[in-house]
């Protein structure tokens, strides 16, 4: 493997001369191998991180990214290979040794104690003391400072972690990692459940750490982020390192090719609509005080309608009203022409609307059960009602089919879900909904945490379901996804639908509608997304 040339660090003035001094290598992994039962998760991976760089680690779901960082953080032990920090070899399988050496990790699944407050979580097990007493004042000052840095409200310090949204929980995990003043900070998909605004804050903080010489390992499936934040990128495929490049020398398209091992197929083609069908889902004058108001729209059979809005626009609460989690207090919802009331999630489920909620990390899977079981739970109640015994063979067949179709990477349908990579767990939850072929399907962030290849396959499956007559409503903050899937895009701003677009709408127009004329600020991410969209369009 070719060695990479030196990378420009945060200051960005290392251009031109050969006499550039190579930044110090902080962390070095050599020949890492790891096997889980029949799965060879890592096959001899070399990897290093320099002081003051953001080193992105990318690859399809199941490529081995989380396994590699668990080995660095001491949460797992490698079967073979070495991990060196500052030239000192780290014994494997010891998280406190890794922390002591200056390696702090934010895992893909939040690892906080829900019953404890934010402040308690940050200092658990290493309370600051003054004499024999916990020094609460100093501790609180530190917590305040961390919350400020991450753009979080100081009043959060005393709130139970279980009571705050997952996006903020993720930021708390990051605050906790910062509190160790690490030399290496590992972020495993920090952005999957963050809003664009939260991601912008995170990037500012990451850039600040980089300026101070911290080395950052950044895992993400949102490849458009890489051009904003990464200095170098390493691509894993099936447990092998297939490339490592300075970010400015590769295009996103090239990275995708390296990840999937071939030139990916294009986005799914649109599909045809029966123009005159009666709406399957019809919402009129829907409102929930302080969240959204006077929302009206209809989704016909075979139609895919997307609801798109920026953070705080009200799309999340709107989806939660359709799930019966936080019910609407005004307006009506009709299913196939019949008014329905959705006061609770159970009531919503009984109407026959199939729902894929956001936040699937917190809910959704029976982790110790098999893929087959998890895919079938949604229709179990139906089978029971009809007094049909669960047909294990059929369950197995359906699961095997879906494992193939949406590329769930697993040895087989009986593999327990907790042995799957994060993205593959997401696919299992989605498969459960697709299996049922419901009349109306509401999906919130359907491809969160899913890799690019599987994302297109999932989009194809959603469109195929629509072709068979399902009315699909997609609530998504992923603009490219919205434009690819939707026959119509409804743009929500300040709790109201402010614009509607048909197929072929431009990114710029939809974004402008979502941001509103008053908010002229352009996000860095928006610009990156526009650039990536351009690149994708021209392939
Ligand atoms: N505890 C475990 N038991 C068995 N297999 C495992 C376990 N953890 C991971 N694996 C397997 O190892 C492989 C690599 O998983 P890993 O979690 O490292 O993937 P990843 O690159 O992080 O994917 P994602 O993008 O979906 O998070 C996968 O095939 C996964 O199923
Ligand atoms: Mg992972």
C-alpha cells in the first residue's frame, strides 16, 4: 500500500514546499485481525492517526469500522496485531488503559445511564474531589463549559438523560469524551441522529480540537460531510483496508466506488401513478399547539409524498402525531376515506398504518432475538388473530429473502440482531415494515445510518412497494433522499406547509423554501450537499 503524503493540518498553510514536516503519528495499528464466530470482521488492517488531523473511516454496513474502533478503545481485543499510542504498545481489552493513554471514544450506540442526570453521567466513576468530598462546584463549572461548547442549554445538567432527545444524548456522550481532554477522539457515526444545526456545532468543536493537535477518527455514512471535515480518509471493505487518501485527492464518487468495490448503479427510476385514485391517507387542518398548525395533505395509493423541513420546522412532531406518540389536538386524519383517531401508538398500529419511527436505536429491535424473529414480529399479531401458528419455515424464507434484497450483512436469518453492525440492525427494522405490504406506510428517516449502496436498494424497495399500491409518506431531513424518492415534496417551515414541489425539483429551490427568505444563512453542509448532488447527477 502506498504511503500517503503529509496532510495539511488545521492551519491550512502547509502548501507548496517539500520541506513540510510530517505531523506526529499518535496512534498506529498494525495487522489487526478479529473474528466473531464464523465472521472474519477484520483481516489484517493497518491504520494510523496523526496529531491535528480528522481521519475519516468509511465503508459499507458491516465493513468492520466499529470493530476497529472498539479494538482501539479497548472494548474488544484483537485476535492478532498491535495498537500503539505515542510509541507505547497498548494491551488489548482494557478501556481504562486506553483512556489513560489519551483515547476517548463516543460509541455508535449511546452508552449513558438514563436514570442519572447529564452532569452525573459526565463525571461518573471519576468525580472531582476536594479532600474526601465531591467538589460539586468545580464539577458543575466544567459541565457548564462543556455544555456551552456543544451549544447545549446549561439547564440540561440536572435533567435525567432518559428525558432528553437522542440527538442531545449523543452530544452529551461527546461532552463526556471531551471532558477527558483526549489526544485521540473517536466518533462513531456521531451525526446519524443529529440535526444539521447540531452537526454544524459539532464540526466547529472538532475543528477547534484539531487546531490543538488532537487526532480525530470520524466514522460517517453521510459522505457529503467528509469534504467539510476530513483531512484523510481510509476505506474498509469486508474487513480489509482498501485505500487511504488525503481527502483533497479523492472525490466522493471515488470513495463510493472503493466502498462498494464497483461502480454503483444509478438512483432508482421514478414510478407511475394512477392519476385519479382516492386518497389512502388524508390529513386536514392538523395541528398541535406550539408545534405545527393547519397541516393538510393527501397521499394516494402508489404515491410517494415526502415531508421535508429543517430542524425545528415541525416535521418531527408531525410524524409523532401520525404515530400517536404526541397526538394532534386539532384536525382530522382519514384512512381510505374513514376518519381515524390516533391518541396512542397502539391505536395508530390498529388502524393498519405501518410506521417506521425515527430513533430506532432506542426502540424497535429485540436485540437478542434472531433477524427472522425481528422481521416477523410486526405481523405476528395478525397471525395470532387468525389463530394461525407462526410458520417458522415461512418466517425463515421471508427473512432470507429480505437479507438478500436489502443486503443485510449476516451469516443467516437465525443470527441474533445484536451480532449485527449498527446499520444492519436498522435494515432489519425497515424490513419488518416492508414485509407487510401495508396500504399506508409512514417512514421517518428511513435510511439513517445505512450505507450508500443499501440506501439505493432501500429506495428501490420503497418505490416497488408504491408500485404495488402502497401510499407512502416519508418524513426525512435528507434532501437528496427526498428528491430521489418523492412524487411530491411538501416543505414545512415554522409548523406549516409552505411549499410543494413535483418530481425534478431542484435542491436549491427546496432548500430556499425550507430555510425561508428571512434566513439567508447558508450552512456549510448545505453547500457540501449541493456539490455532492452535482457529482452524483453527472455520473
Ligand atoms: N458481537 C458480535 N458478534 C458477532 N458478529 C459481530 C459482532 N459485532 C460485529 N459483528 C460482525 O462483524 C462485522 C463488522 O461489524 P461492524 O460493527 O464493525 O461494522 P460497521 O462497519 O461498523 O458497520 P455499520 O456501518 O453498519 O455500523 C459484521 O459482519 C458484524 O455482523
Ligand atoms: Mg458501526
